[in-house]
C-alpha cells in the first residue's frame, strides 16, 4: 500500500535573473568559465593625443586559465575588428589578471575583479597607452554556443549611452538616455533625451535590428537629431551592452547599456487542479502603494491554461498597500496541469500551495517557492535512498530549449548526465530516476544541476515517500 501510494504521488508530477563576488566561497580559475560579452570605454593615449575608444567583444574562458574571442572597437569614429586570445589567473579573493593578445600584437595586461560568483566582472586595462575600464557579463555558463533569436530581444528597456563626438580638433560630450522598445519583426522604437554639449533635445525615433545565434547583433536607430548604428550583445540576465559603430555625426564614440524595464517573471513551475489536487498562489504587497499586474497560466504544451474561474488563462491582480490576495484552483473534475508566471512589482512576494485529497485519509499539503525565469542554472539536493525525487521544469522562452542535466553523489562524483528538450513556453515533469542517463541516482544522495545556454529555466523539486510529499528548494545561480 505504501509503494502504491508513493507512485500515485509521482504520477501527479508525471502526468502533469552587483552582489559580491564569491557567495562566501574562494575563487580560482574555474570561477571564470563560459561565454562572456564585455563592453569597455575610455581613451587611447599617445603623447598629448587622446582618442575616445569604445569596444564590444566576447570571450570564451575555459576555466583553466585560457581564453579566445573577438571584438569590435570604435576609436575616434574608426571601426576596427580583431581576434583575441590570452591567459588569466584568478586569486582566492576573486581578483585577478588577464594577459590579452589582440591579433598578433604584444600582450596587454588587464586587471579584473569577479562579481557574483563569476557571473560578471569589472576590468581595467593596465597600460600607459590606454585608459580603459569596463564590465564583463556572462552569456552562457557552459561556453557552448547559445541560440538567440529575434524573440530574445523584445520588450522595453531603459537605455543609456554616453561618450564623445570629435569635430576637427574639438571634442564634445554627448549622452542619450530614455526608453528603447523592441518588437517583432525586428523593429525598434525609442523615446530619448539627447544632451549634446549642454544642449538637450527630447525626441522619438525608430529603426531595425538583427541578432545572431550568439546573442550579438546590430541595430540602426534614427530620430530628428540624426541616426546611429550600434553593435550590441545580450547577456545572461537579459541586459544589453552596446557601442556605436557609425553616426550621421562623424567621430561619435558611444558606449552604454540597456536594462529590461520589467523584472524577470516569477514562475510557479507546477500548477495542478482536479483529480484529487488543489493549487493556490498567495501574494503579499509589502510596499506602501497599491499594485496591479497580471498572472498568466500556461499549459505544459505552451498554450494558455484555462482555469474554472479564469477562462482566458490570465488573471488581473490588484493588491492594496500592505494587502494580500490568493488565486485558487479547486479540486473539481479531471486532473489539469501547467504552470503560472507573473512579473511581480517591487515589494510583492509570494509562494504556492499544493494539496492532495484522498478519501479515507487526511489531506496532504506542500508549500512551494517561486522560481526566477531568467535563471540559467538551478540545482536541487536529492535523497533517493528511501525516497523518490521528481522535478517540474519550465522553459519560459518563445523558442525550443535544451536543458542539460548533471547528477553528482555525496562525494561530488558525476553519476549521470542527460539532456531534455522543452517546447516553447512549455513544461516537462519527470521522476529523476526515469530520466535517461540518471538511473544511477537510485539508492544515493547528492545534487542535480539543470542548466540552459539561453533564455532561462524554472525548476521545482518534490520529494515523495509513502503517503507524504514535500517540496525541495532549488538553488538558483
């Protein structure tokens, strides 16, 4: 009876985005590993001659002290491309140095300080010929080529660039700030304030963009004040690095960033009702002002999920200052499953509750956390000695994604690997021991990593034993 009850619980699952540096752990060369994009700005110096410089590039670091890459630089309005290679050394305090070789020139020393456990870094060129600083941002933790599409660049962004325009022997400071919106098919619109040497003009503009599979691309943006072309790169958390490559104003050198206006969506990676199951989402507004936002429900195959009280699959939520609300899906009819997503305003927190009702025994409940949709890697600790572990995995992207799965035992030894393909905006539910390549977890304890190279992944773990179940918190990196 105990075994039958455990597998009834399993069938529920199967039918069914700068903090300091190292998170308390010492750094080494393996902390800097993966595909990174970087942006830098500064000046080239030769005697009394100073030329404005902005550069956008990418490197692949192997975690063993070596890297290769490429870059595009704007030096006083002249565009140059180059190949990169070199070595690096990271100390236990997460500081380090790079020996950077551009094309076949002599190596240039670069100082680096890692942030957020190797997700990003600040850097400065240590050279008498360059006064340059910038930021390195991870795009893919594995270093494998990502798979960006036009859908990877969408929505509204806070847009900020600054730099220098050189006309003859005179240089003028310039800044452009505002909102940039990307929509299909590859269309850009903008609303910005341009400050050219103290003269401010507010304008709207439009343009186009293209993007490659490695998440870098080009954009052209025009307005009443002129037109500018940019090279850009989308990094791990959805932020964008960019430099100007041409302009109706010759000699313009601009470097900047664009950050998503909306925070990454929060996911309740499993949401089920009917067939003995009830689900609820609790949301509390800790801010001093009222908030309103939608909660979207999606089925496992990526289409809107219809709830008894929400026929469109989207619920508009309004919470007063200091208030709390609940969205419930009752245990009526046959089992229906999917997941929920929401862009929570600042100050709003929440969690989910699952309840199973079986005749002849008390109801069983589990509280489950929300996941961050921009997370590229998440892991759970498992115990398969007398329990069974199940996971729900959400692909929040509008394109098909592949999830790499690696299981480790208590000694850190890899005991299984696999890959799972999820449809656009879809979800998969699995008993871990049943995933091809992971049967070795049976009878063991350890942890399992789930990672993607683009978009993000939402992970929820559950542990089943006898008639009871509970959630397993996922560690998001």
